[in-house]
C-alpha cells in the first residue's frame, strides 16, 4: 500500500467500525499515524497496530490472467 492511503478504520478502543481516514505513516514503535475524519474536520491520531484494522478504501485491481484460474 502506497502512503498516504485512504483507509477504513476499525478500532475497538475507540469504538470505530468503518471510520474513514488517511494512513500517513506506519511507525516501527507499533502505531499507525492517521488523519481521522470526525464530522467535517480531520484530526491526527496515533492508533496502536495491535487492536486496529486498516482496510484500503480502493479495491485491488485483479489482472484477468489471475481471475481465470481453472479448478
């Protein structure tokens, strides 16, 4: 995933389920640096890698050759 990246955020500590944000940095100290949209404003947050799930907002492009796998 190239940074910055638009992501969907799930974090149990904040009670976020599908919050929108932008991943700015993955820090080796064990946290994500993100901008989180709260209302119409963006807020910078540090979320622990343990307990946070980030999903890329844009779906992956699957090449046609990979999609046509015989079973």
